[in-house]
């Protein structure tokens, strides 16, 4: 006769191989207790010691898709839209999307710098989220105008492009810029957490990393796009064109007396109007690339160049 276990009344946890394991087998009480000590004492990174509802990446993906459909309903909306139904579709989709966005903005505001969790009420956060979303909605026509200029720049700048629809649906640079334009406005309005999450969703989709605080002018074109990085304090003028693996980054990070990095200081390049930067170029520090300049492929650049310059890898080696 098979010997009975003393822990026969304990719950059995199913495993992938079909066997059952009792919780006591893992010494769960000790592990859970040690994790609590780590969370609350030795390795506490909880925001102001309060459990909060994090923004949802899944919800933000749905929100971004809704905003795409509102801005360009014939490209990202329903395929059967007509002249009679398109405004209804835009209005209905926008209303649903803005309500969803308000909730995510509210969640993100809980983690904003300077917010006191103990003193900030849910009503105050909700009112602030509503106001941010209201101003964001009012900005959508302007955002669309910028995006149209970006799409037109891509069509004009790429001889392989056969249609605007191809630019909208097949170009990762366009998808990244769509995310960036929306996220940048939210960042301006005081929702940096949600803005950063939007850009990270784009980064996962396209391999293009644009910080939402970067300032980028109209008619912006990223060709191919994979590996492009644009840092937080970068400033790009109008009609700038970048190719794959371009980095607009920081050269060094200033620290305070205690050794902590000083955040928010200007440390990324300024790229003026009508600049073209070819594949693999790395441009670091708060330098200025003068208007009308061309930066060649694989150039490593840490000094400013005057307008209408042409900088090549061979030239940089000789210098």
C-alpha cells in the first residue's frame, strides 16, 4: 500500500509536465518573506511607498491605433468608409480613444516628478488628465499637418516610393514619426510617462528610438530607419533627412557634487534646416550642424560644422 503524505490536504499546483507539486516543496513562505523585505527595505524602488496602477502598454497600443485612424481614416481606419460615414467614424473613434487616453494619462501623472502621493487626490489627478487630453485633442489638426509634411517629404525624397499609401503603410520611419508627433505633444502638455511609453512602443515596432522631448521640425524623413537614435534634447530643423543607424546622442553626462547625473541639460546635437545625414553617422554632444550640410556615412562627429558643409569619413580621418 502506498504511504500517504502528511501534507495531503495542501493544494496541489499543476505543472507543465502534468505532475503535481505541493507549495511546501518550494518553501514559499520563506521566499515570499524575503521578497517582502527586499521590496520594502533593502531594495525598495517603489514610488513613494505606495502601490499604484501603472499605465497599460496594451491600452496605449489601442489608443495609438485609434489616433492613427482618426488622423488618417482612409489609411488606418475602416476599409469601407464613405463620404457620408467618415466624419461619424472619426468622431466616434476619437471620443472612445480620448476617454481611454484620459485614464492612461491619469495613471501616468501619479509618477510625475514632484507629485506627492499622500496629498494629491484622485479627483485632482483626473481633472489634470482631462485638461491634458482636451488640449491634446485640440492639437490634432496641427499634428496632422506636420505628419502630412513628413509623408510628402518621404515621397519626394525616396525614388523607390510609388505612392503615398506605400509611405503610410510600409515605411518604418513614417510609423516612428507618427508615434513621435503624438508623444511629443503629450510630453509638452505634462504627460512625459505616457509620451515615453508611446515612443517605446514605436521603438519595439520599428527599431527607431526617438525621445518624445526631442524637437523636430516639419518635413522630416527617416529612410530605412533601423537603428536611428535621437536623444532627449536634440533639436532638428525643417526638411531634415536621416538614414539608418544615425545617432544624435550625448558625448558626456555632467554630474553634481555627489556624482549624480544632472538631468535635462542640453547635451544632444542641433541639426539645422535642410541637412542630410547618411547611414551610420554618429553625431555627439551639443554641437550644431549648419543648414544645408551633408554628413557622410559612418562619420564620427563631435564638433560643429558651418552651413553648407560636406563632411565625409575620409575627411574626418585626415583632420
